[in-house]
């Protein structure tokens, strides 16, 4: 099983973010970056498939700046066999990233391309389907279960109110959702081995973006809490405010 896992370097989910002075990006000073959490599920699934079949390879690919090497090293420490950094500074829209990834994937032999269902920084949820379209591959997104038998994949997708089972012939694209598996932690042996694994770096030219970012703004401050009374005596006033002011009743 030859898998390609596309990962992204994103601000840590617990980082406190501030908008930069230009209003077009976050202020990255002092911000910890890590692998996109949904991509960890994708990587873990690729590693499990390799272990299940007893042979194959797992290649981690990312588009990003020099600092994305650290993210690829994390993937190698988890168990990926090689990493590929498509080096490009700045931020890019989903289509530009998808074209860069598709161009690289098209040069390789593979059975499965895996993504996280979305990146937690922009929540675009577009790149997996775009890559599949560019490569003319079947695509299953929001996947919480995956079985590979012969040349056929059966994916369990999370949909509103239930699940959907889809089947497609390999090669194909899968976008992983939380619940697909439990990602492993890199072992000390894996961390040491990652230093010796191949990490290819390529400078790329991104296509012109189709979407222009106009501004980033922080969310509005939360209003101060209001105390309407104590005990049972507060209920009528609370109900009134919920009905007339909050309009939730």
C-alpha cells in the first residue's frame, strides 16, 4: 500500500492568536505551530494500512515555508518513510495549494492519497476534493471508517444525522475526520530515526490566487455577564430577557 499524506503546518489549537498590524495575517511572533490535527488522523491511517499489508510506503507532503520542515519531521517521527516540502512563502488560496499538491502527486506512484478533512486555520475544507478533481480520482470526505480489500476501498462517511457508506476503486482520495483512529505519539526511536529519513525540498511557483483576502478581524469581545437575581425569584426576569432580548424563546 503506497500512500501519500498531505499535511499542513498550522497554529497550535491552544495558541492565542492576534491579528498582525497589516490586518491580513496573524501575528506569528511567539505562536507555536504544529501539524494540523485532522492530518494526524490521515497519517495514522496510512501507517496502519502499511502495517496491515506488510509492505508499501508512506510519503508526507506539505506546501509551506522553510519552517514546515519541522512539521514534516514530526510526520517522519510518527512513521512516515519520506517527506516532501514544496517550498513557497506566504499564504495561498485552496486552489493554488491543490494545484501544487496535484502536480507533485502526479509524478509519483500511489494507491491512496490522504488528507485531514480540513485545516483548523482557514477551515476551507476544499483542498482534498480539488486535488481529487485535478487528478481525476474518486474522493471520500469526512471519513470515520476505512477498509481496503484488493483494489477497492470502502469508506464510512459522517453525514448529518447518520453515516454514509461509499465504495470506490483505487487509486483515490480520502479526507479523514476525527474518530477514524487514534493517532500514535512519536517514540524516542521514531524521533531519532526521523533525522535519517529522506526529506526532499523543492522550490515551487504557485499559480495566481482566485480569492483575495481583504481583512482579518478578531471576534467581538464577549459582553459582561448579567445577574438578574437569585433563586426562584430570578426566573420571571430571566425568562423575559431570554424571550424579549435574546429572542431564544
